[in-house]
C-alpha cells in the first residue's frame, strides 16, 4: 500500500524501536477526515500479521476496534482478500470477523464495548477514539496487552467534543510531556492549526489536511466550509476542538501575547486541580517593571503529593505569593500562611473580565507553552450575576490552567505595596 508523506511520518513515530522493542506502548494520531487514516490502519494491521510476525519469530495477535462496528468491519472486508494472498484464512461472521495466518497470527474485529476482557493482544488498533469511552480504552483494552513483550495500542481520530473524555486525557498527557520536554510512552502526532488562530484564514487549512491535493481537493474544502453548521466543519475538516467559536478570547489574541523575555522569579503562584482531580497544576504570574504581567506554567503533576513538592520549589523564592483553591488550602503548610491567599469561584467571577481585558490590551505575555495555549483557547465564558466567568462545564475540555491564569494575573497586577518608614525623633 503506497503511503503519503504524513502517513510515513506517523508510521515512523508509531513504530520507533530500541533493542528490538517498541519505544512507545501507545500512539495517538489525529488529523481531519478523509486524509487516509483507514488506509494507514490497514497497512499497520497487515504489516503486523505478516512482516512483523516474521521479524519477531512469533505469531502476532491484532485487534481492530472502531467507534462503530461497521467501520472496523469495513476495514476487515478490504484487508481480508489481500491477506489471503499470504495464506490467510478469513472468517466472515459479522461482528466476529477473524483472520488466521499460517503461522498462527490473528486479526480480529471487536466492538467498542467495555466487555472486551480475556484476550491477549500484541496490537490494538482503534479508529475514531473521540467517541470511544474511557472504560473501553483504559479498563477493557489496555489490560489485554500487559503480558505481551512489546505491545502497542495505536489510536486514530479526528477532533472530538467535550464528551470525548478518553481522547482529551491522552491528548493532555501528550501535550504536557511536550511542554516539559519529557520522554513519554505515548507517541502523539496531530495535524491541526495552532490554538487561537482565525479558522477563516485559508492559510491554516493545509495544517489539518496533510492529504490536500491527494484525497482531498481545495474545492471540496471550500464547499464544506459553506455548510450552515460551522462546528461540524471545524471538527471534521480543520481538526479543531470546537472552542475557537465560543472562546473567551478572539482568535489570534493569545498568540500575539507571546514573548521571548525570560520569565523572572517570584510573583504569584496559583494552583488548582482538574475537575476529576487527576491533575494538579500551577501557573505563576510576575509583574515586571514595565507593568506587564508575564505568565508561565510551573508544573502539571498527577498527585497532590507531587503538587506540594512543586509548590515548595517555587515558594523557596522569597516574596512569592501562593494562591490556592479552597479544597487544597487545608493542606498548605502553615509556614506559608502570611504569603497564602485563598481563591475560588468567587474570585474567578470577579477577575475573569479583568484578566480578559488585560490580555486583549497586550498587558499579559507568555512564552508560548502549548498546554496553556490549549486551555486558554478552549475556555468558554458564561454570564452570571452580572459578570462573566470561565465555565468548566461549557468548555470542550479541561481549563484548569486558564483558571489559574486568571487568579495569578489579577493578583500579580495589583500595585506593589510600599513599606512605610517609621522615623523616631528624640528630644
């Protein structure tokens, strides 16, 4: 099967090896629709039960899963006649399709249900994971690979929505690793416009359509853009999580706030947890001499213990103020009490409009971190009690970094207190 350049790049990343084993245990590849993801799935599945089985000297067990059974069955029907050339014996019972190779390698089709227990797989291929639940991926399929010497779960999808919990978790994990420069067992490749740009600008469209000129034409994209359902176009053809149309900031505003100035020490550190308490984050803001606020993501960790280790590191800088949400305040060391402020929904309600105005006026700068840009770009405003506030419920994904940004920015923007000098006069 001839592969396009983007498919070759994805395959090289997915199958990166060291000492004969895969470097990554999982992979997530995302691009717009009709770019050739199904062709890539067929090529990978066929490779594993033929060439890879020969290289490793043992049969390979491959499972093909899609968000809808008819999708995985369609891929099976296209692949089975090709594998028959290699001596494969296909079984065609719908929903139980299976191919058995002469060496015992198998390729099976399965429904995306949480009942997929008992199997042992070398490779699990998942198509359109945006609508596959976490229970299927993390509780049912991932454990089927634990006993294999070099397992791989390769996932493919177009952007989802706020209900795409599993894909959001994996994507956040990958982006945080990229920002931290930390190697990960998850390979992540996404073709999409950067956060915060104007989707109407045609120069960004090829970013999500690496097969433009091959499987997709420019005329077809223009025709799709004329649909009255703009959200459908953004998701399907620009691979965008539907945040830019409802974001609290206009497209391009956050990107224009980027600076190369090194982040100074000190300032205000705001910390919070994700709604499901699977992540703990910290954003620090500093008021420079030019009165601009510079912000940086200090950390993203997965436990409260790790949170306090990171907070202690930052608070070692004398004068740094800690802004902490009520649920975490009770665990803050008492030694930091004089430098600790409690922030919550009330402060978010008071300060969201202020932080938004400062960003729009160019008074807030950042160093271009991807995770922070993602959270800022997807955060959605709602009106309440005459004010506007960031809404985690309305936003298509986690926004805890954006919440911390509002708290830290507002507190850092306050004019520094001037110590009063006491003068004693003796007579």
